[in-house]
């Protein structure tokens, strides 16, 4: 595609401009990509303007820059490269987002499950659906890798283009706080925006809860329709000030529930929509998944889905790594809970149907919000009978130091085992007939990140391996 076409609708100044043919978009100077357009911007830890010569050696023939550089190739000078990437990536893939109906779901916890419930509802209505989120992307049932919960614009628009190619009508995607803050979704018009809740996470990046909450909520400002949890304090305050259309859910929302009964393989409840009650059940477990189902219901109603199709859509839903039961002689559940609120909600839900002891295995990620470690230790020891503290993704930190931080909040029966595999084996050794082993933090992840390297590791596969041995 010609450079002039790629930078269409972009506010910029052209330096040494030549209308070259661009074959690739490039954000990493180390990747070899011939005939590429390279983006220069100040990152969290490095400034990619400093690596422009390496990018040129690896195939860059034009640059997007925030300051003029001493090189002879064409430079497109912009005020904000991150904003520019969204526009350029969209142009490069022929603006695929304009051919799709896109639903975005943000919130601290529940995004992945709610995304899958909405997709299931739409599929029950005969719609062609694409999913993008923490567990990767799915296009008409086919899985695709995603580098992040909300991929960077180049990857994201590539997925959109593939969806258009496969005649997808609806896209249901998770929207992370980082994606909002870093302008990854600035060029997308969402049909519906939804928010599940706002609780502590990513304070290392956002510094305060108010900053984090305002970032999450800002996503909703440009959405013509929103679904919002009014049992959450931040969301409740926001919806009172909003002028656009809102469908609320929660105890006093447009969507609510009553008469809930919790079992080890299903949840049964009355789904209340604008005062009218409908019998509902779902294969998803626990009270927090009723909230995810209510959020999905609010989204579905906002786009005109009939109630009977909603009831069908929430009935049988499987989400990898979200309170996922692993078949075997021991009751084992795997969950992604990696925040204090997420851990508390999943443990409270397990308590609703557990007939024996709860044995919780969890850790905290390295290079992330350290303030939540002690809190998660307190939550785990208060709501579990036995706690086994282990590694999550230690990244660049010492796993033992992370465990020490968690230990400050522990008050009860606990083991401290840095090797996650041995920790899981220990939990299963301890477990008896009616006990539940709850393994938290990684969910469906198939790796463990240590010192910049992702080693193959799956909680689910470790449990299966235990049974074989």
C-alpha cells in the first residue's frame, strides 16, 4: 500500500516525503521486515526513536516520529505516535472495524467470561461472531494467538481484517485499562460498551485507584449504548452523571436476580429483566458468574436480542481457566483470579457448594502491583482452610521475595512452595474426598514467565500429569 494512503486522515508534517510502497508495519526495531513503516515513540522504559538505525537496517524505509531525526528516509512527524498507530493500522487493513459491529467489555474482573457469554448468546441467534481477549482470539471457532488481552492496533486490525474476510458480523472483545490509557482503541467505534466492576489492580501503572477507575470509565464516554454494574461504587457514581443510554444491572438495576442456588456443576437462579422474572441456569459456577451473566444480558438487550435467546445462551458456557473443573478423583478447579477482589469472589463462590475443605494454591505476578500481595494473602487465609503460596509469573523478581510479601497477610494454615508444580502436587496430596483444590492466578495460561522467558506451563496439564503418576 502507498504511504500516502496509509497516512490518510492523519494530522502530520511530512519530511523528505516520497510516496513509497509499504509492505509491513513495524514497532520493534529488532524484527526484520522489508519495506516497512517504523513507529517511533516514548515507551514505558525505552524511546524507540533511539533505535531507528537498527530499524532501517532491518527493513524500515519510512518513519512515524514525534521529533525530527537525522536520517534521510521519509519521516511523518506527528504529535502522538500511539494515536497515529491506531489510524495507520486501520488504513493499512482497509478500515475493517467499519464493517463490524463491535462490543467492548472492560472491568477489573469478569471480562473474559462475560465476553464468552455474549458470544454464545449471539451464536445461539445464528450470528457469526469473533472473540478477542485474554484467552486469545476466536474467529468462527478457530483459535488465534493474541499477545495481550487487547492487542496492539496492528495486531488488532489484522484480526479485524481476518474477521471481515470470514464474514463475521459481531466482534466481542475485552478492553483493558492499559489499552484505553495507551490509545490502542482510539479509532474504533463501539456499538456497545460494558463495564463489569472496578477493584484494585495495576496500581503500579496508574498510581491511584481513582486514576485507574477514571481510565476504565472513560472508555464508556464514546459508546452509544452501555451496560454497567450499579452494585459497584465507581460505576454507580458514573451512571448518575451519564446522559446517554444505559442498561444497569445489579440488585437495583434494570437487570437483577433472585432465588439463586449454587451447585458444584451448575448455578440456578431467577433472572429479572425490567421487573419480569425468568427461570435461568448456567454451567458457570458461583455468584460472581451470575453478575457476568447479568452483564451479558444487559449487552444482549441493548442490541435487541430476545429474552428466550438470552436464556438459551447463558445455559451452557465453557470458559477455559475460569473456575474450570478438571476431571478426576479429586475436586480441582482452576481460575484466573489474580486480584484481591477476584480471589475473594471465587473463594466465596466455592464456599457456596464445597462440602469439605478448601485448599487454595496461588501466587502473585512479578513486576506488578506489589500492594495487592499482602491483601491477597489475607483474603486467601481468611476464606480457605489451607493455603499453599507459590509462584505465578515471577518475571524479573525473585519468587521467594514475592512469597514473603504475600506471607505478611497470611494468618492461618499455610505452606510456602516456590515451585508451582510441587505446590499443586502438595495440594492434591492433602485433599480428601469432599475437599476442593482451587488453583488461582494463571487460569488458561500455558506458560510461566521467568526472567523474560516464557516456559511451557499449564495448571490444567499439571493436574492431569498428577493423575497419570
